[in-house]
C-alpha cells in the first residue's frame, strides 16, 4: 500500500507541475482572471481524474508524459464545473477544498469567467498536443466534449437541480450520476488510453466498463461521506446534500446499503480490466482507493 501511496503522490506532483505551466499570463489586465483560475485548480484536490488518465495510459504500455495534456484537460473541466456548481444560482456554496469558493474569494463575475476560461483551455490542450496523431486529437476533443456537455456532466447537473425535493427512484438517481459524475470519469480513463496510441476498440470498451462502474462508485462514496465525514476532513460543508434535500444513495438505500453498492461497483470495475493483466494494477488500486477514501 505504501508503494501505491507513493505512486499517487508522484502522479499528483506531476499533474500539479503541468497545470502550473498552463495558468500564467504576461498580460497584467488578465492577471485577476488567471489568479481565479489558478486558485480554483491548484488549491488542493485529490486529482482522481488525472490519476485515472495516467493509470489507463500505463495499462496500455504508454508513458505518463504521453498523457499529460489529457490528464490536465479532464482536471480543468472538473475545476470549471466546481466553480459554476458553487455559484449562488446553483448550489450556493461558501467552502471548497477547505477554502472559500471562487466567487467568495473573488466575485461572481470573475468566477464565471474563470470557469469559462478553464473549459476552453481544456480543449486547447488536447487540440494542441502535437505528439499525438491528428485523428487521436480529434477523437479526444469529441469524447471530452460529449462527456462535459448536455449528454454528460452538464446534463447531469441540470437533472440534479431539477430533482431537489423530489423522491427519485434508484434507476433515475443512477442515470443522473452517470451523467453528472460518471461521464467525466469515463472520459478520463478513455482519454488516458487514447493518449497511449496503442489501444484497440475492445480494450477501449473494457476500460469504458471499468469507468462506468468506478464513476458511479465515486458518487456513492461522495454521498456516504456527506453523512459520515465532517467539514474539516471533506474540505466542503458536511451535510450539505441533506440540508438541500437532494436525492442521495444513503437516503434511498440506507448507509449500509450504500456501502454495499459501492463495494459491488468497485468489484465490477476490477473485473472489467481482468484482460489487461498486471499492467492494470494501478487501475485496480485506484478502484479500491475511490471507495475507501475519507474525503
């Protein structure tokens, strides 16, 4: 386990260094905007999506440096989504990663622009990564666009906002989170695989199955932590989902049932990458990490 912790740390250092090179500007009039972008990206975070991109690339025999732009792109999309989710018009949160949310640290207009800027930069990184073939870059841009847009993350957030106070059944809740959380996690895994430029369609499909399961497990664990953890550990307001009367897995299944579902989804994810052998060990370890994390 200590060896895996070292791997996590190295990957986190790698993506943090890479992101740091992308979030500077020589133009003084843009410095406030870039400051808000940096604040929202480099201010903590588990980096689960970049970790999945790196591990997926390595499972196909690729090297971590091949996946840097893909890992950064999914993290930028994730960071932009958090900025916008925290806004008063959405979840109206004051705390993120143990610090004031972007619109509290700066202002609402700057936060909106920071999110917009991070989203655009994500696609710029993919399109500009000339070490990949042009067909690979086009496939990546299309894949990330679908995952981030109305068929994915944005659509899931729209369903979530419309479901406050409603009693959703398990199938509807699962569909919402496969869009809101799972789509970007699936993109992280598949972008990492494409970054290796050694993946075939069958392998990409198997990794998609892995990501479907682990993406949903991630959300189930998030719902559990909203109840079981506390604000100082979570880095955001504990109990916020309950306070907003949002539909959650513990509310539908109870805490024990939610824990059992998370474990089941983890096991499904691990089974999906059986065909990759030892090369997918990091993906298996990340599946465990996602359902065992405490923040």
